[in-house]
C-alpha cells in the first residue's frame, strides 16, 4: 500500500486512486470516501508476525509533523 501511494503527486491522483480501489481487478469504480475508510482500517490492523512478516512498519522512519 505504501509503495503504491508513494507515487501520488497531486490531490487529483490521490482521489483517483481512492475512487478506483477494488478487491478484484476489473470491478467498477467505487466510492472514494468508503474506499478511504477501508484503507485506514486495513493500515490500522498493522502487520502480523506470520511467516511472510516483513517488519516493514518498524523500519519506517518517523517524519515529524509540525
């Protein structure tokens, strides 16, 4: 998810991505607000320590928001 959003360059790009998120390729575009909530919920779950665990979240550098 982070790698895909890394390439967003404008608000219009972000809105387009959020509008077209689907569980299956080829589905009709969805609702931006609902898709955004799903992404937030998904990211809130965090990584689970399973056999494919990447430890990615712990490697992220915290960027100050001031």
